[in-house]
């Protein structure tokens, strides 16, 4: 059974960099064709917002609205991938999730200028971690 687990600080000060790691266990490596590993967040009282993904190949793709502040990397030896979001503000307060999808979802993400994630597009999710940005 594939499991994803987010880890990282629950409280970040404004203007700093938020850093979260997703550890993948119980299944194929994050380098396995054709899996895509996303970061998604849900601000309080709002819907899901897709942040970006790192592909099995190591290629990355980010939401246009967050691209300037986002970096996703990976450590294949630990089967982990990491989100860094810089210059955070209280508006970045959210529950952050990591999730796995396939090629179809990745193509849909890249096909339009704005993408809203659906839960059924991802076959595995982490439990989510609350990140609060203090002003």
C-alpha cells in the first residue's frame, strides 16, 4: 500500500521560506514511469489549490500564480520530494498535501492556464499538514 507522509514546520514567519517534505513508502519509486508527484494546498474556507509537481523524470511544473516563489526537488535515495515556497505571507496559511497522479492528470494540468485539482485525479494522498504563516 502506497503511503505519502508530509513533514515540516507547522509555523512559519512571514517573508521566510516554507519547506515541506513528502516521504513516499510502500510502493514504486518516485522515479517510476509515469507518476507525477504534486503539492496541493487548501486555505481555510477555500477549495483545493494546486501548487506544482515533480515528474518521475525529475522535470517540474508549477502553477503560474505561484511559479516565482515555488521550487520542488527530490531525493531519490530517500524516495522523498520537497516543496519550498519563498516569501510567504499569511495568505499562504493552508493545509498542505502531497499526492500522486498519472500522465492524464499531468496533461490536463499543462493544457490550460488555470487548473483546479479534483480529488479523484490523484490515487494517493498524504494526510495533510497544517502550515500557519504568522505576520
